[in-house]
């Protein structure tokens, strides 16, 4: 017997569940879905904003953009295009997007499978650099969201490393920043959010160290034998520097990250460089006017023998998705 067609809202509901796995700053998962009529509404959850580190809500909206893109990837895997209205209501700026099911299309689950494989991998990567064709594909992934992916050139590497180190030093001395780190690395287990010691590596010899999360506990993830010699650093940059650009940058971050995961590469974001305004401006100059830096990433080949990073926790659908 033929199955009756699934209600459109069922597809969007399933997509909102897949979007639980989206990356977010400090694993704050700062969004909420409201399923209404034939659409799902994606809302910012301001109670999860990082007051010290992200007072403007840049990384908040980047995180929501990543969740939105994850949802569209799930719709595509089910054989539907997405009908998206971004920041559709100027009177309700916390409504990030209205997502509906668009016309049917050829199902494509390449990025959908990557949703469940993707991790923030803070370990040093291998000596083998990502292939040029792979980087072209990442540039195209960012470009789909009108975001530029700038690969830091060898002659810019020292200045880029200095920018990351300077941002880290400024934040290290900022009590508001430290409060954010402490709050989101000591969450109660049942909250199912925040960053845990299991996904953080202790310091090793490397030019660019990932953010130091280990204020409340010792890091618990083995760094392995990687050297970061083949690691490339990229900056995602937007033409404007407004909330809609931050949402687009989040969508691009998700698209780039899922694409590189499908290629067998690994990555971790470096957002310190945009959190400290002076460093963000310096980075903008370093990039020679390709746009406003929204976030940076390190991308490389995982070292074979180290195995995958453990999956980080997520809130449940019943906490994040409101049924009609
Ligand atoms: C906007 C944004 C900024 C982030 N900034 C950093 C960062 O500066 N350093 C870092 O190690 N991870 C960063 N992350 C990664 C998150 O900590 C990570 O996504 C979250 O803890 C969930 O873990 P998972 O990505 O392994 O699922 C960032 C993620 C997003 C979306």
C-alpha cells in the first residue's frame, strides 16, 4: 500500500533534530525551534549568550546560522530543497529564520552523513596538507553563502599566529572572559551542553595553540603525534558586518566544516581573533580588504592512529524543539 505523503512539518521537525548536532560557541547551543504551520521558526536563545566574550552576539548568530544550515542539509538528504527567510521580521530580531520545505529534489546525503562524523578536533594535525582541490571545494562551500574563504598564505602566517596569541593573552587577563569559560566548562551533566575535558588537549609544541579551556580541570584528550606542519588556517569573511552577515557566516562555517569532514579532513574554529575588536581589525588589514573576518579555522589531516574525538553532548529535542 502506498504511504501517504509526510506532512511538511514532519520534515522540518526531523531537520531541527539533525540540527541539534550543529557546532556552537562553547557548545552553548543557543537556539530554539518553534514548529508553526508549515514552517519551523529558528529563534535565538539569549539566555545562552556569552556576556563577556560575545556581547554583540556575533558568535551567537554564527552558531544559529550553523544550526540553520544543518537543518537544510537534513532536508536535502530527505529529497527537499529549503525555503528560508533569514531575519524575516525587523520587529523580532531574535527570529533568525523561518524554514520551510521547498520543492522536491534529488536526495543528497553526503553532508548529512558528515553531520554525525564532524567533531571539533583540537589535536595537532598531520604533516600532509589538505589537497588544493579540496580547498577549492571549501572556497565554493563558503561562496554558496556569499562568504569569502581566505587561506592564510605562508607570508601572512607569522602575523596571523601573532594575532591569535595576542587575542589569547588579552582574554586571559579579562575576568569577564574567564567567567564565561568557567561557566561553560563546569555545566551540570543534565544540562547536556558546554565543553568537557574529554575534548580538550593539553598544551603541546605548536605555532598556534587552540583556546585554553582548561581553567577548571586538566585537559583530558591525548594530543597524539601530530605536528600541525600540514595544517592550513582559513578566515571566513563577510562583505558586511551586521547580524545577517553573522548568520550567513554561520551557514558557511557549517557548509565548509561538513564538506571538509566528508573529504576526510578535520578542523577546529579559532574565534578569539574576532572576539577581541582590535585583533579583528588587525586581521581585516592582514587580509587586505577581502571583507570582515567572521571566524577563523584550522584545517588538516587527522593523524590515523589517534582515532576519532569523542562526540560532545547535546540537549534533547524536547528541550530545543517546541511542537505546534
Ligand atoms: C561560532 C563558533 C565559535 C567557536 N570557537 C571556538 C574556538 O575559538 N576554539 C575552539 O576550540 N572551538 C571553538 N568552537 C567549537 C565549539 O567549541 C564546538 O562546536 C562545541 O564545543 C561542540 O563540539 P563539537 O563541535 O565537537 O560538536 C566554536 C564553534 C562555533 C560554532
